[in-house]
C-alpha cells in the first residue's frame, strides 16, 4: 500500500506549535544524514529551514512581551508599596504625643508632594520615587521615619523600586537591540513553502520508486500524527467544557414559557 501524507489541519496549531512541528521535521531529517540528488527537494528543504529560523526569531518577541508584562506587574507592586508608605503615617494623624505629631506633620507635607507619582509614566514615577527615597534618608526626615516606626515601608518601597528598575532596564535593552517581526506574516510565508514541500514529497513517494521520498514521508507523517493527536485531545477537552456549560445552562433554564 502506498503511504500518503497524514492529514492534519495546520491552521489550528499555535504559532509556537507550528514552528516546533517544522523544526522537529528538519531535525529528524538531518539526523538521518540522508543524501539526495533531487535539487528541487534540496532547495525546498533549504527554503523551509531559512524561513523557520526567521519565525523562531520572531517568536522570541513573545519573551520580550512577557517581560513587558513583568514590568507592568512590578510597577503595580511599586504603586502598592508607595501607597502603603503614605498610609503608614495615618494612625498618627490624631496622636497626642508631640514628637509623633511633629513627625506626622513633616512627613504628611512631604508625601503630599508625591501623591500623584503612581499616575505618572514609568520614567517619571521612577524619578519621583528616587527623589522621595533620597529625602527620607536625610537628617531632616530620617528621625521622623524612626519616630513613627515606618522604616519597613521605606525598605519595601526601595526594594520595589530596585526590582522595577531591573526589569525595565532589561526590557529597554532588548527592545533597542532586537529587530521587529511580524509573526503572522512569517508563519504564512513558512507555511506556503512547508505545504509545498509536503505536497512534493507526498506525490513523489507515490509515483517514484526512490526510497528517499518514502523515508522523508515517514518522518513527516510521524510528526504530523503527533500534532494531529494533540489537536484532537484539545478539541475533545474544549467540547467537554462546552457540553458541561450547556448542561449547566439547561438545568437553570425554565422548562417552558409559563415558567418564566
């Protein structure tokens, strides 16, 4: 029986999955150290490999995007830290202890100057927090921090600032050095050539006696089956989830119009 191309709907694969499918085929094909005199097959393989590299580079942008999300989370942590610092002096608002009252008034006036810091851009907020922390270290305000026992809130803000700066600097460096890619366009381009390669191998495996094409097709089919099974399992889970939701809705809906 002539082996045919294993059926799979590539469009259902995520970008990373599709790139991995093609990468696995290239790796397994090259591992066989198979030799071929077919110039068209050699050309198609080289083209697919080149376009795969471009798509893999594009997918690295996802890592940069994840770092952007990490920066956003770090900024929120920093916002919470500065709010906690501002709130930390509130219990002393009506204190009757003179030293605490004086410390509260001094810090309250200072904090008012920075109350909108969290609404600023990343760079502006960083500058404002740096200014605030530097002032809190001075002899003018350090005694007030000690008097009200809010050192831990200052430390927390300092640590949040350091963590944010670290992530933000890393992201800026990557954005400056990495080229921009259009992942969708690169996938479409790769897909065109890989589909052509698959079709070329499939047809030649059926009409020619050369074992090379059959061996290449066997590698392809093994990988295609793995990802086809992955899609089938995913579809099964989605169907099960949808069915469960529909059953839940059905149990809560009235049986007839008179029940409304």
